[in-house]
C-alpha cells in the first residue's frame, strides 16, 4: 500500500513539474510574441514618422522655392528663411548658376587643364584622371573615334551598356554619371555635382563660387583665396547681408589672389565673370532630422531646370 502511494506521489510530482515547465515555455513564447509585436509596432511608427517627415520636408522646400522665384527677392531677404511654430521650415539660398564649371564648354574647348587640376585636387591618380578626361571628351564629341584612354561605342558595348555614349553635350549634370569612370567619382566625391553646370557661357561667377573652385580655377593655394572670402562677407563677417562685397574686375580679382603675371591675368579674363545672368534657387525643407533639397534654375524668369538633389549630411 505504501509502495503504491509512493508511486502515485512521484507520478503527481512529475505531472506538476511538467506542468510548471509548460507554463514557463508558454510565458517565454508569449514574451517573444509580445517582443516581436512591439518591434513591429516600433518599425511601423518609425516608418510612419519618416514618411511624414519626408512629406512635410518636401512641402517646406517647395514653399521656399516658390517664395524665392519672385524677381524682387534678393539674397539677403529674410523671407528666404522660415521656421514653423509647430516645427520644421525651409532655408533658401540664391546663387549664380555660373558659380560652377560648365562641363560642356570645358570639353568642347579641349581645355583639360582645369579638369585635370580639379580631379588631381580630389586625390585621383594621374592614370585614372587621364582615362576619365578622355572618356568625357569621347562622350560629347560627334564621332566614334576613341581617344587614347577614352571610351566609345565598342568599349561601352563590352561593358554591357548598349546605346552609349550619346555623342552630344550633356543635357543635365547627372548625365555625367553614365560616363565610364564617373561611378568611382560618385563614390569618392559624392558632392561632385556641386562643382558642375551645363548652363552659361563657361565663365565662372567668382562672386558666388566656392573657395575651392576659385583655388582650382586660378591655380593658387587655398590660403590665397582667404582675402576674397573676407571681402565677400563684408565687415559683419556674415554672407548674404547688406554689407557684402562684390568683385567687379579681373585686376581686382587677380590682386586679391596675389596673381600679377600679365599672361595669367589675361587668362583669367577669359575664365571669370562677376554677375552671371542665370539664377540658382536651392531650397532645403526640413522636419526633425529629415531634410529634402530642391533646386530651380532660372533665366529671365523662365525655368531651365527643376528637381530634387541630395541634401548632403542629412536624410534626403
């Protein structure tokens, strides 16, 4: 009788232990289900916030662009900067589109000096630079003759890129990405678009050009550009205010750079201007950590190009 009781007691204890283990497993499974549900909800919430941010950032950017289109708006107008009471807003910059290198003019004139200087400053090796310059030249010329290190139809066909090159000038800066070698430039210098344009007569507006571009253009060290930067921001040291200075002549420009050789000054006459007629409107709309950048290029109140480009350093 005692033996039977012991067996029954052990059996009940085993059942209780099994039930306890099952309870623990159920708790663990429910915990994992709840965790997965919470993570899914978090992902959905993050995605919803991101999409909301992108939508509102786009609206703010377009709002700023519409404000800046008015011909009476100047670079120092406070309406170019808006911060909404509920968060977000836009910042607009007005510059000359000619404050960039016109890639078509440089290639059609056969002037590889400036481009070679630029790509060298960016750290590309001489052999890569030579091949890239030849490939760019082959893209815009009208024939199928391959330059020494260039690429024409046969080279693109071998790479599986049928129908290239177009053998015409670039219609948009982004078209340069189709040229052999530009994919590497895009990875190494993701801001390369900020240096080029397809509009204007090829002369660079040095009142709006970035310091690095002026340094490349005039072939002078960066420290030699400092006097020009100080002159442009005026006494308050802030760009786009009433006291900004404007360069007006090649001798003035050359003197500030410390360039006095007559031949170099004469070359600068062919390369620079001081008030390009093509206006570039750059509007960045933001909400929280999300920003989007839209650009409108205009001449005589007529839109030449409009589109979205990366807003470097932030979500685009």
